């Protein structure tokens, strides 16, 4: 008989509480600080683009984030836990499950779902790596917003009863690599050793990982020196894959792993690990079943073309050789990836619950985990690695008193 240990989930989300920024920013920003206003809303899609109208008389009640020139609605899919209807419709803090944004109730939901430890990404206003703050013109206010979020994450969400169970994951000012490095170091001094970053900053209008000026090196250097894990969540490039403007959302959902695929190749081929050999990167929600072929293909290009300018791969070693101990994939329901675990590297696979999103296995995560174990034929050693040990090693969770 095998046993599923209490789970360490490396990808969950927290809905930002309504007073997060109001209570932490200087009074001179009154009215411009992110805050909640309740108003009617109607959601629609036009040409595959999501649109939200505020103040429509026949719309549903919605809590809107108001931040400077931005009006951003609260969609149910971002806090879907407990709902049988996963439609993308307006919602309010009164309607969503308290565990989506309150610490006490989150810990209770974790207990009920066989989950011991959780790492939580941003959710609604900041988006997955703080893109919202990068997009605002007033960068002084934006930086204060980034720092306020990080202070809340470390000092409140992951403190008190949450200490050792809720692991801090912070964000950086994306618009300045040096500022980002300083924020990584500031947060590390406060006890946070995981940071959310874009899977592809090029799509945000920022330099790519291949930038010849090595634009992101100060950020990567700070992460390496502080032993901070760089987390890249699907959608953190502010775009998702699809095949056409009229393709249903299901197409994008099924293809979402391709964002992670592209990011993995960018990171490997850009030479980041030649410059920062102990840097650690974790990919969230991208699954791993595709990794064996992509790594095989990259290695064959490296072998055949070598260092031939733009057509080759200018690395000291085969791309796949940089993965062990440096890059972790993450699954929530990927039998194929586990069946190919020897090709992926069992030590490089972690597990997520994705609470409270619509893809989450909550409240049936234990049942899902048991099915995956049976389908892949995992032994007890592999089970312990998948659900706990790999996450402990990847994130250095010993620093939080988590050793086994």
C-alpha cells in the first residue's frame, strides 16, 4: 500500500483583500490608490477579446478595482472554488469563498483538502507577475504598490498562523531590472525567497531573455545570490495561445502549456545558466508531458548546428543538461508527464492544487493525486518526491522549518 503525504502546492492564488493598498500607501495618493468600488458589470467577448462594461443597468453586481486610470472587474473564474458554475461572470467579495482572500479560512480549506503548504501567486489586480503596475504611467506610485503588496504578502498573509504553511511569493517592478534586483534583495531580507516573473517579457514590451545587453542579468544575479526561486506562471506574458479569433476558450486552455514550452527554450538557449549556474526557475501550471520531446529536439539542434550564429545554440553544454537541479515543472493533472518521468527527471516535477481557480482540483485533490499515482504506477519514494520532497528542495523550504 502507498500513502499520499500531506501536499505541498507550489501554485495557488490569493485574491488581494480590498484594503491591501489603501492601508499601506501614503495619504497623498488618496483616490489613486487601488481600491474597490461596487457597481454593475456586463462581460462579453468580441473577436476573442474580453470586454467588461461598468455601470450597465442590467449587469450583475461586481467589485471593481479602481487604480489611477484603471477600472478592473472581479471575475468569478479567478475565485471559482466552491462554485459549480465556472462561467466567467462578475462577482463580489460577498459571493466568493472566504478562503480565497482570508487567511484563517484558507488554512481551513487547505486542511480539508489534504494540503499542508501553499505558495500563492497574485490573482486579480496585479495579475500573475505585477504587469498592472508596469503598465501604469506613474512609476513612483507603481513601485509603492509593488512594495505594499510584498509587505502584505510577507508580513500578513504568510505570518501568524500562516507561518510555515503559506510561503511568501513576491513581485518586482518589471520596468527596471536594477529596481527589480533591489526588491528581490529587500524581500529576501524580510524572509521571502520566491519571486513571480514573466514567462516572456518580450510580449510585455520589455527586452527578451536573448537581449544582447543582458538586460535581465541584474535581476537574475540578485535571485542567484539570495537563493530566490524565479517563478513563471502561464499567462504572465499577458497572452495565451489560440488558433483563431473565433476559437473557443477550450482551445486556449488545452494549448496553455505552449507558453511554458517557449519560455523554457528561451531560458535555456539564452545562456542564462552559463552565467548564473545556481539560478533556480519554477514553471507553474504548464504541465510536463511535453518536456521530453522539446528537450530532445533542442539537444539535437545543439549537436547538429553548434554555435552557428542565429541558427545554432551557443551553449557550453546540451540544453537538457541545464535542467536537473535548476528547472522544475509543475503538474495538477498530467498522467503523461508522470509516465515519462524518467525522461523528464522525477526530481524536477512538483505538484499544484491551483486553488481557487477553475482548473483547481479543490476540494478533491487527494482523489486526483491517488488517481495519478495509480495511472503512472508511482512507488512510495516517487510519491514522496512529487508531493513534498521536490518542492522542499526547489524552494529551500528548510528555511521555513519544512524538512520532510
